[in-house]
C-alpha cells in the first residue's frame, strides 16, 4: 500500500489517455512483432500466444490455466515458473525506484518481481520486451541477432503493413550475415558476434524492436479503459445495485480495503483507475502443486531479485515472496464463457470467489492438513494451506476482513465489471 505515488502516475496516465484511437506507424509495427510467431525457436509462439487480447492479454490456454498455469515455451517440455500476467495496462508501471517511508518501499518495474527495471531503455515494459525472445523457457531464440534478422526480413511480409525501416529510417536496415541466421532456427546454438560494429547495430535494432512493442503495449488498443466501470465513472453507463455495493466494499478501508493496493488512481472515480500502485506484497498465496518446477516450488518474488542488486540487497529478506500488485482489469475476460482462468503469480486460484474468500478468511480458517491442497479442496474443507513465505506475509491489510457472505458476493460482482468491452 502506498499513497505518495499518485502524482507521478497521473502524468503517465494522461499520456496514455491522450493516444489516438488508430494505431500510429510505430504502434502498428509493434503490434506486428507482438503477434509474429516466427520470432520463436520453433516458429510456434508469439508474445500473443501467452498474452491473448481475447483473454485479457493473459494466457488463453485452458489446460494450463486449469492446472499449473505456467505456459510451455516454444520448445516442448520447457517451462518457466509463473503464470503470464496481463500485458495490458502494464505500461503504466514506472521505472523501478524506491521511496523512503518507515522502511524502503520498492515501486515499479515489469515482471512480477520488478526485474525488468526500465533503467536500460527508460521504460519498464520496453526492458521487459527483450526478455521473452531469448528466454529458453519462452520463445527461445539463441541470440538478439536472430530477432533482428527476422524483423528486418519478415517471414510473412504481409503481416507487417508497416516495416521496421518505415519507422526507424532506411538507414536502419542492414544484413545479418547468413552464417548467423542459419543458426537461428533451433534454440541452443552458441552465437557470438566478433565484429564490434555489427554487434552494436544488432543491439541498437533490438532496442528499437523493444521500444516498438512497448509503444503498441501503450496504445489505446491495449489500454482502452472501456469497461462498464469506466462507463459508470464517466456517467455514460450504470452499475447494478449489487455491483455498487461491491464497489463500496472494494473501496472502504474497514471493509475489503482492496483500494489500499489496487488504487483508484489518481484521485478517484472521475479518473482512469489502473487498480495498482505498482508496489509489491506477499499475500501468503499457497503453493500450486501443479507448478512445472515441482509441487513444493515456492516463488521468492521480489526478494530474490533484490538479492542480486547491491543497492537493495540489504532489504531482500523483508520482501521474500512479495509479488507486484497487478492490475485488476480484464480479470474475467475469457476466450469462451467456460474457459478456465488462473489468478495470482502461480495461478493457484481459479475463481474470483476463491480469491475474495482467501482475502477475507486467510487468518481465520484453520490450516489444511494437506499443505498442497488445491483451491477447490481448500474451499470444500473450509481451510487454507500453508503460505509459501509466512515470515514476510502481510497481516495488516488482509487475512481477516470480517466480510459477510453477501459482501463477498457483492465484491466478486464488482470485480467482474472491470473487463474491457
Ligand atoms: C511462454 C509464455 C510467454 C511468452 C511467449 C511471452 N510472455 Fe510475457 N510473460 C509471461 C510470464 C510467465 C510473465 C511473468 C514472468 C515473471 O514475472 O517472471 C510475463 C510477463 C510479461 C509482462 C509484464 C507484466 C507485468 O505486470 O509485469 C509483459 C509486459 C509481457 N510479459 C509482455 C510480453 C511480450 C512483449 C512478449 C513477446 C516479446 C511476451 N510477453 C512473451 C509469459 C510469456
Ligand atoms: C496489501 C496489498 C493488497 C491488498 C490490500 C489487496 N491486494 Fe489484491 N493483490 C495484491 C498483490 C501483491 C497481488 C499479487 C499477489 C501474488 O500474485 O502473489 C494481488 C492479486 C490480486 C488478484 C489476482 C489478479 C491476477 O491477475 O492474478 C485479485 C483478483 C485481487 N488481488 C483482488 C483483490 C481484492 C478483491 C482485494 C480486497 C479484498 C485485494 N485484492 C486487496 C495486493 C493487494
């Protein structure tokens, strides 16, 4: 929870809100790259494979969402350790920084542990966009040169109505030597570029690719603010009695207290809310026994990343298991009405009812006998499994909200009005 961020967020949000409704050339280029499956080792995976607009820019894949929630990469059998979060509304996360309050509060960055800080390209999501192409568990290309060569010479030119050189200038074009591109199809080639000038051109083009993607991800197409909530805020639509009661539960400190972290920035109802303050918290989410890293896998989140940073390493132990507060937009957006969804960093929860009941009763119900009980099993047995990291869990703002069953239902109804239409 944090209040001091509001001014900074307001400035960024204004830029987003002012974007034109049609895509600009650089946004169009970024969109083509975002949807290009040729940019993966086996030609079978694009950014959109894991961040599908029809699923609220998260994974559309039913089998994964229903179980471990981690999506298989381009190479069969290879998996990361987290559920794909929404790539929409992520643009509003500031460059990673800290605020001195009674301790040190880390704010911003992309990825759930903030490790795409934004310090390289000036934008967290631009830094982020360079990760998946080369991650062996995701798109698994062996070198940035492969990404660059494939964007400069698209496999399917018709999919690129705006070409890289249309945006970045004719002199941005160059040839990646054939002895390099010949080794791009397949994940594990060792590619080193001896020629320093070539290496610098590749790096510069790879940066521009990431910036193009980030521009698409910042466009109004990805951040339309077109939910029923927005229409209600704008005075052009209505919410039902139950949804309005749910909003009150969401907002009130003595009820759900949700807006303490999923803030209604910058000043409340008359502005676009992104429903996060980009801070990090450990909610005590249980293990997901279907995680491909193993049934006992625990996710150290922000703590593990801070350990790698000399400036912040001293604070790492206090935030073990903390994950970034996500947007709550498009929570219920599905590729089909009965398509499974997965919530939280590890997709432990499959229902919004379960999430809300957890916030309400985490510290009230007994611990389940089985520390690996699923959400459905825990709900049936009226218990919650052991948290992944107990010592750093937030006990001040959640865990025993004293909401009635009706208030829980109202809150769930409200969470379902945040889907873009
Ligand atoms: C195999 C599935 C997969 C693919 C392909 C993939 N992502 Fe992701 N994406 C993830 C996962 C998982 C995370 C969270 C990882 C973490 O926090 O460590 C993530 C995180 C993100 C985030 C950060 C959201 C936030 O709130 O921090 C953005 C933005 C994003 N991806 C965009 C992209 C782009 C752009 C591409 C293509 C270049 C891409 N993703 C390709 C799975 C995928
Ligand atoms: C102390 C800060 C905090 C408060 C208060 C809070 N949340 Fe969260 N919320 C988070 C964090 C952090 C996560 C991600 C945690 C994780 O993945 O382990 C999250 C995740 C979620 C998710 C899952 C989103 C997704 O895409 O997976 C939902 C839904 C949610 N919160 C709803 C609520 C509701 C409803 C309330 C009020 C009852 C609430 N939150 C109160 C910090 C908070």
